[in-house]
C-alpha cells in the first residue's frame, strides 16, 4: 500500500517536472493563474505593473475568455494566455511560490489563513492581501486601468442604447446579481426602480429579470461594461466583482453592501472601493443595509444621491 502511494507520487512529480520542461517555464518570469471571478482578476492585475517596473516578466493564464482583456488594462507588457496550464491538484502539490512556477494568485491559495482573518482590522483590506502575495510595499496604490477607445465596444453600447431607447446620462443600470453574496429579493429592486423612474431616470436591469415586465434586461460583454456605465450616467449595484471592473466609471455609482460579516468584519470594511483605493469618493455612494428591515431610508438616500 505504502509503495503504491509512493509510486503514484513519483509519477505525478515526473508529470509536473516534464510539464515545466516542455513548456519552457523561465526563471525570470512570474506565471499567475486566474481562475476566480472578475473582481479577483481585476484586483490582482492592478498590482502586476509593479513587478514589470522592477524588471520581471509576467505571464498570466486566464481560464475565462471573457476576462482576457483585463490584464491589458494595466499594462500591454503582461503576456496573456487563455487556458489552464495543468491540473490544479498538481500545482497545489508540487508548485512553489516564485518565478518559473505557475501560481494560483488568490488569497485562498497563497496567503496564511491568519492574514485572511484580519481583513478589516485597522483598514486592512483585500488589496493589501494582493500586495503581500506579490511582495509589494503596502503603501503602493493600485495602478489605474487604461480603457482605450474600442470601436467594437462603442458599437455594442450604441446598439443597446438604440435597441432599448435608453437616454444618455439619464439611464440607471441596476445590477442585482452577485456570485458570492446572497441575492436580495426582487421586490427591493423593483421598488427602487419605481422610485428612480419617478424622478425622471430610465431603469434597466443587468443580467436579471427582477424588473420585468416593467423594465428591460440588458446583457453586454465585460469589455463594454465601463463604457455602458459611462453612457448610462447612473449605476446601482449589489457588491460584486462587476463593481471592481467599473470602479473608475464617470457615472454616479451606488454600491449596496449586505450588513453581514465577511470572515470577521463587515463586508464594506474589507472590500469597499474607497477603502481599497480603486475608486475615490467622487460620484460614489457605498451603503450597508440588512435588506430585511424597512428600506425606506435606503431608497431616500439613493434617490437623493442620483438627484443631486
């Protein structure tokens, strides 16, 4: 039995070493795997330019084609490869944290559990974890993304605004979906849409039927997300990775954080856009609410914010 286990491990190790050799992993290059959500990829990539500045090379493996454009927002020198390089189990078993080895760049794979548990303590937040994972000075700010003019994106956004007869700067994009946060009842979003419509805005829901049949649902590529928000003029969203991606929009954006703890502290304390320094307070409103008690004050605050 023991011999069989040893032999199996030797076979796996040989596969691992052969993979590194065949694919010519270089010792002067960082290889990062991004196989989590939009926000995780966005936050990690916002710090990769600091590795390039010190002379390192960076290659990223993206398992989701829709995220392929994200690394290039931060530097054209980041090499992007679509697809996962090898079974994650082998990476976890034999991989080392350093140049020349594929690394799953995510807090659950790299940092000590103790560090994750102190998220929120004295403003220690999610971007701080990425700085620690990359060996960077905690005082370094995230690099700002550069959204270049893209005719295909402009055509996509133009088409949606014409299709749904949406007014520029008077549309409010409502985003009720979040992958890692419990969703809020449709009734909350419907009432919010009604109140915003009453003050002259045109609500439209992103990837959600919560507003039907009164309000339309739109879908667009991740590439077009920020351009759509800029054109709409107003965004209100449940906290999600989408919020990270559009954090630099010119639109007025309100983000709702469920009043719950993420690990040991409230969600807003460790993942707020302002706290993480990926957005400033200009045109941004961040609210915590339990979504179970009366929402009248939340509706009033949001209406006032978009009416200013």
